[in-house]
């Protein structure tokens, strides 16, 4: 019985390695080509608070904004500003490049 459990676990572990290849790998891509892991943006969303919101942030017309997190990142020697909003309805997290004006970053499949 121990062998079958060990074999099953090994088989499942092997299959789990194939999952990203089957289902694709999704990331956020911004208008300027900057790419961010979804887990990174989820982490930033957890750091957000309503107090971090500014009047320059894009409005959310479909409900309440629960948290906001601003950060900057240098890409090609240019500092870009980003905003993560946690909102009331799906997709629950909105991600924007706000360097010059707010442009929403899109989720893409990098294997497509």
C-alpha cells in the first residue's frame, strides 16, 4: 500500500509540472510592454489600503474600492508608476500603469 501511495504522489507531482503547459501561464502586460507575475500583483493588492487612494486614481464605477497600492519600477531606465486597486466585483483586482495617465494592464497568456 505504501508503494501505491508513493507512486500516486509521484505521478500527481509529475502531472502538476505539466499543468502550466496545458493551461498556459498568465501574466499582466501593460501598454509599454512591462510584464508582471499575477502573484506579484496579488501580493501588492494585499498591501493596499483605502487611505492610499488619491484624487488622481482612476474611478471605479461598478462598486467600492477596498484598497489601493501605488509603486514605481524602472523599466529601460525609465521610472514607471503603477496602481493596484482591490475592488468589489470581479476581477476583484485592477492593475494600471499611471505614469502619464491611467491605462489598465491586461492579463495575457504568454504561451498563446
